[in-house]
C-alpha cells in the first residue's frame, strides 16, 4: 500500500514536523463539543462504522479536514490538509441508525456534529450527518477518544458553509 501523499502526482508534502497530530479525549459534553468541532465535515464511509457489542464500543474511521491547519494557500499551492482519524466511543450499550442503511457500504457520510443528548430514552451521543443521516449511541457515560492515523495529505478544497443557512 502506498502513502496517499506519495501516490499523488506533484502533491507530496513533508510529514507534519510540528507533531501536531490530533489526540483528544472527551469525558463530558464540553469535551465532546471540541471533538465535534475538529471533526466537522469529516467524511465517513458506511463500511468504516463498527459497533462491537461485546466490548461496548463504537468505532469509526473518518477522513477529516484539518481545521487547525486551514491556512489560506498561496496561488498554485495546496494549503489545506486532510488526514485519517480513528474515533472510539466506549460504554456504548447500543447503536441505532437513521437516514441510511448499514448495507450501503460505499455510501459516504459527511459529519456535521457530535452531541451529547439526554432525552426520554436515556443518555445518548448523536452523530449528525448531512442529508438527514444520524447515528444514536446509547451510552452509560461519555467516553470518546479521537486520534489521527498516519500522515496528512494535501487538498485544494476547504469545506464551505452558508452562514445564512438555518442551523
């Protein structure tokens, strides 16, 4: 398997010298909001979602835009980056899906937000995706770890949001 940056013609980037790979842990709603902000606009293939009931764990791998490195690129340069990020939710009693089917393995979901919820059904974490897709994790407590995997690669595309769109 080849590194994405190395396989891309004329797009190779030096490794992140700052060592600033994302490594975050959330234990409450405020912590989870920080992880949510870092993962906004992450692309997730349905095939990269897994609920492991015996371990009470929900895992996903996301192709995340590196907002913390979103510099305005010089003309003709790629100043934006994406990287793979592994996200693990622990203490998960169940997972339910809405707006997509688990059998749609090739479908790509765009993550909008991760939020803690306490509704009539108990404690939950909701992963909201564009197009009305959602994952609801029934949890005993909030425990989430997000960690970048491998080296980032260049992209010329920065996600855009309409500031006037309803939330």
